[in-house]
């Protein structure tokens, strides 16, 4: 493999896209959507004294959403599109190896996604400068966004090398992305609902005459709750969960997260703990809430972002390796529809 040949293939791929006016329109629409959401976020969080963290997390989540929606269309037809246009064979007979072609296509798809990330950086800086967003949070969120761009691009290039039709490869890329984003949530909720756990609910009895609670006795009931602690691992591979779990969280004086990242993280980490005894004490006037704060929940549980990122890398790497083997020349088996003159 040669770095010069990889860059040449990537540059040719990028040149084809830059010639299209639709590319610049897409970037403009992307920037416009970010501008609108940023303004609306400022208006929505203006009632809070510490609004910067909330604005920043909304913008980052939107950037990730747009990246996973746009990237499949940019990478899902990179190889079979050239094969269908009869230009791939002319590249394969040059000094460019299969690795040069695959990595060049991947580099072009990654640089295309990075262009959208570059457009989003000013909006991220605005959210950060609004307050309470550390440099560490900015760096971590940018690294996770960059990693997701590479992963989705590798999935798209992989399917484009494995499937003969560009339409099918783009659709397959969207199905994988949908499985990672929506499918993991469905598996989490259905799995938790299917695995029921018995817990105890305690409450004070009431005097039938006075209607007041009897504070020297308890009534216990057995209730069934979803066992999310057995299936929380389904959420690990979700890109939004990876982003929220990896980004450092800022808290207020009461241990509550100031941004959406922390709120998501508290919910995800809380699912790791089994259901506890529910206590409804109508006699505990003025007492503090015995439940742990979101900060205590986060700090008493294990992070899962690196596991989810590893699952995504294995998935993208498997598809990319399969496309590499299928694109290798001379091929032992020709793709369907290929004719020998």
C-alpha cells in the first residue's frame, strides 16, 4: 500500500463530490439547521442560570444525529457505484492495490463527514462559551463524534463492497445505523419488560376513623418491576449512549446534571442497579429523600462507552474486511452480473 496512491484515490473521490452543487447545498442546510437549533436552545434554556451546558449538549446530540443520517448516503455507494459505472476495473488494473482502493474510499468518506463536523465546531464553541462546559468535555465529545464518523463510513464502504447494487448497500447501511440507534433501545425496553423482578413496596396503613397514617406500622406488598439491570448492556452500542457516557458531566450543588449528557448518563447508569424496595412513608414529613442523587448513581456504576465503541469497531471492521476480500483482484469469484468479454 502507498500513502500517495491512497490520497490520490481519496482526492478523486472528493473531486467528484465537490463538482456537484448539491454538496454545498447540503452543507448550507446543515449549517442552517444547527443555527436554528442553537438559537432555540438559547431561548429554551434562558430561564436557567446555568444554561451553557444544556445548549452545548443539545447541539452535540443534533450533530451526531445528522452525522449518522447523512454519512450512509456518502459512503454506501463508494465501491459498487464505481463498479456499476465501469470505472472500478480501470483503477484495479493500475498500480493501486486493493488496500489502496479501500482505504482511499474510506478516507474520502471520513473527510466528507469531517466537513460536516467542521461546520458544527463554531456552534459547539458558542455552546461551550455560554458557560460551564470544560475543555475536556469539548475534546471528548469531538473525539467521539470523529470516531462515529469513521465507524459509519467504514460500515458504508463495507456494504458497498459486499453488495452489487448501490441502493441495497445504502439501505443496508441505514439498517445497521437504525439497529445501533433505535434497535438497541427496543431490545432494552422489551428485554426489561420480559424479565420481571419481584420487589417489595412498603407504605403506612391508614386509620379508618381519622384517615391519618399509622406511623408505628408498615404494610408490605410484593410488586413486579422490569429487570432492566439484566439487559442494560443492549444500550452500550448505541452511539448516543456512547457519547453521553464518555463525556464528562457537570453537576449543580445538589448532584443533578446540568446537561443532557449527564441526564442520559444517570438514566443509563441507573439501569445497572437492580430494583430496590419502594418506601412510601407518609409520616416522614420534612425528612430528606433517601434515594441516591444522580451523581451518586453515576459514580457508583461502571462506564460502558468503551464497550459500546468496541462493538461498533468490530462490526464496522468485519464489514470492511469482507468488502476488502470481495474487492481483491484477481478475484476467485466474480460479483453477480459481471460479464467477461
